[in-house]
């Protein structure tokens, strides 16, 4: 009897184990992406709208992401670092950078925030040697590092059920005259000037496709990022925006596609036009039945006209289009763009996830030694050569800050991308519980759309459409709305709202503990004529055009007090209006 019971229990364990395997494999089974006419769909035919971010700065550093604005190609950044602290310590920094910049915690966070895809900007030199360093000319040496990094990233994406799009961001030799984006050395033959570079590019894609042919969480192959080369008139059209034929680009894209299809007939092939991705003259029609056209968009209006060419080509060739790269603007611009493209069933991929700067979801913090290093290599007046130990300390500390748990998460940017495109709801940026003496920082106004959570007259950069620079947030710090925010140099870790103009306002959701009569105090500064402030709680006017004095300097703050402000208890919204602007606001408080 005992023997039968043991066999029965063993049978139950086996059945349970098989059930767990079947359940988890079926519940997390990937659906391979493919094209279906104008749509991207999965194996079940369900429409897939890609919402993603590119991992710019990880495998390929662009100088601006590190606050470097002179000689911003990665190879030059690395050379100048080595000049200051030697090759061994430079290698240590880059090893730490690659380890810290993108980890499972980053992909977990992206999934939790609401993204469903990742675009990996690959640098070819992590996968294969440059042609001029090959021991045997014409043969390819394959490097383990790039493939290992990609394998790890893919495993994190699979665990989060997110699609990974592989993007050759820096092709052998470099694919254009915008040097930074492809880490191009102009003293060497470009991709377009070297048959060896083109052959290596084709071989690299063959190797990648062979490795990942059976991986359903690979969303597609983005063959060459932002080609920008004037094939017909290089002197007068160096970035290929006026190119009419694009014959070398089309030929290389076809050759890469053919190499991929030798080993992988399943995955989507994504192509980009000349002139940073948008000049498709001479390239289409398509030559593969599983192809997507990628467009890139920056600093232009988000109106119907801005999407018209994409929609026209989608209809003309009956194939999907994808906004493969965009961003580097304000929250207002992000919300507008995402709403525009999702309303037209066009997926998108933002740029980038993180950098030193605030207009992305994650900000890498700087430090004093790193700032000194940057000032020196940017050639700023008075910036002396830093000590080797300080350079090493500053770079290693900055690389440590690249870990997401050490970085600054910009919740307002994420909210503008994921929630605000289709929601007018306002949410508190911080919980403001008003009791006896509660200080509220002016920069902690509510999250939501312009005109609903706040109102600012200069909200985004549209210079491609207007020809004028309109920076949005002039300080480019702390938050990414149009509201102008500056760092307060007179007070540790504080900020203030600056450049307040007539008619602008800020809203704060507050919870007033006790009904009563309060004193309302503002910290204001102005170097201009007198301003005026009004305050409302909901529709109730609490303060009407109270004068804001000229303090003699826009950074010299003083406190002004308004007596007899009657507040009811409970949650409510307080709006602070600039009936007349010209002043800066650091904080406000209510006292009983």
C-alpha cells in the first residue's frame, strides 16, 4: 500500500510540475512581430503599437549626453580621457560604464512605467574589429563583448515581455557627416567610401540574424541609423537631405536584407532614409514582404502636416511606418507627438532613456571633479588641466551615478509620455499637507497638461518649423515642462520658477488640515518693475492682484505676506496667477 501511495504522490508531483511548465510557458510565450499591410502585428494578428525608448549613450556615447560639446565622437572622448589618466584607468571607466548604464533594473523600470519595447543603438566595434585593425585583411574577427551585452539585454526584455529592436547606430566607417552619432573618424574612409566597410556591415548583420533568428522577443532589425551622406553632391549636400537617387544607400540596404534572409526569414527588417532617416527618394518601393519604414522627428510642430509624409508613404506602399527616434524636447512636445502618432496607429521610440540632463526619464548626476574635466576638454576659459586623480574620481563617480538606483527619475517626463497624451487628469507632483506652517516649493506644482495643471506661454522647441529657438524650460533643470526653472545658487539643493510672464499660473493640489484664516507668504525676487499675484482656491478668489515688489535683483529673494486668507479644510487646488509677470518665485507658505 505504501509503495502505491508513494507512486501516486510521485505522479502528482510530475503532473504539477508539468502544469507549472505549461502554464508559465503559455502565459509568457512571445508573439513574433511581423507586418500585415500597414500594421505591425503579432502571430495572432493583433495590432501592436510599439512604445519604446532607445538606450542612447550605452554602447555609443555622444558628446552632448555627457555635456561634452567639442569633439563629441566617442573615440575622441576616449582618447582625451586617456591623455589625462592613462589607458588602464580609461579602460576601467569604460568597463564600469558598460556595466552600470543599462542593467536589468532599467528594463524592469521601463516595463513598470508602461513601455513595451527597447531600441538598442549598437556600436559595431563591440562586435567586430574595424577593417584597419583586422589581422587578416578582408576577414572578420568577432568580439564576444557586444554579443554578450546584447544577450543579457535580450534576457531582461524576455523576462519583462518587451520587444528588443536592434539598431546599428555606428556602422563600420560611419554612415554620415554628422560625426557624433556614428562615432566617425573623418580622417578614415566612411562606410560609403570603403567596400571593406560595407562588406563588414553586411557580414555583421548576417552574424546577428543568425544568432537571433529564433528569438521571438527580437522586434526587428534597424539596419542603419540615420544615414546622412550626399552621394550626388557631397560638397553642397553633405547630409543627403536633397539627394534624389540614394542609389548606394538602397543597394547596401538590399544587400544587408539579402544576407539576413539567408539565415532569418522571420524578423522584421526596418530601413531608414537618407538625411537623418527621412529622405526616401529613390529607395522605395520595398523589396521585402516583412519591412517597416522608420522616420525620425525632432523640434517640429506636432500637427497633421508633420505626419503627412509618413501616412502618404504608408498608404502608397501598403507597409507600416514607425517613429523610430524622437525626443529631446519638453513634456508638452512629448505629449503632443505621442497623441498625434498613436491616433494614426504609428508606434514610437523615444531618445534617450538617460543622460546628464533632465528632458529624459532618467538623469545621470554629475559631480565637481567631472564638471572640472568637462570644462577643461570643452576649452572653457580659465579651466586648467585637472589632476589625473581628480579625472579618475570624477569619471568613476559619474559612471556609478549611471546606475538607475543612483540616478534621478523624472516622473513628470514619464507621466507626459505614458498618461498625459490621452488624459486631462491632474495629479500632485508632491503631497502638500497644509498645517500650521507648511512650506511649498514653487517648482512642485501639479503634473498634467499645459493649461490644466499650469500655464506657460513658451512650452517647447519648434525651431525646425519656426526657424526660431524657443527653449521651453529656459533653465533645463528639475522638471521638463515649459515652466522656466533655475537652480538657486544661494541655497543648497533648491530651485525657483523664473521668467514668469503675464498671465502664467501654477496649480498645487493641497490638503488643508484645518479650516481657518491664514497668512500667505511668498518668496519672490525681481529686477524689473512691480508684478502682481492673484490666488484662487477652485473658483474662489482668495487674493486679488497683490503687488510684488522690485527686490533689485532677480536672485535676491524677499518674503511678502498677505493677511486674512480664508481656507476651508480638505483637498483643494490653489492656483497662483501672475496678473503681471517679471518676477521669480521660490516658495510659498501658509501660516495660522
